[in-house]
């Protein structure tokens, strides 16, 4: 959804798509270096300004992409997960199954 919004905003700025009120809000927030609420709804929590958020977002995509392309890493970037608790629950369940230990 984030990518789609950015692509449509770029087209709207060029005059190739309609500039809706929602896109105008996103564009104005970009100019103010703020993360739009529509991004926050589908993303991880962050207090960073837009520039820092984008850098962090791209690092997270690279981390997940590497995991997908090359399999699980030897160590994990814990704060890179959107929902760390779910990852930790999965790790505990996998270890319990592997060693036949009740949890």
C-alpha cells in the first residue's frame, strides 16, 4: 500500500493521475518530513521523521528479502520485526517441538 501510494502521488504531481484529497495530505506530509497516518496503519511503529523512517523501512525490506532469498540467518535483527512477540513465540514452539519439551 505504501508503494502504491507513492507511485500514484508521483503520477498526480506530474498530472497523469487525479490529485485526491488523501494524496494531497500525503504530499504535504512528505514536504514536512512527516510519516503519513496511512503508512503508520500498515507499518511498524516509529517516531522517526519521514527521512529516517524510509531509511529504516528499506533496511527492514532488505533484511526480510535476504531471509527469503537465502533462508534464515544465524542471528536476527530483533527490532527489525514488525511483531517481535510472534517471532519469539514461533522460536519457542520450534525449539519445543525439536527437543520434545512441553511449553
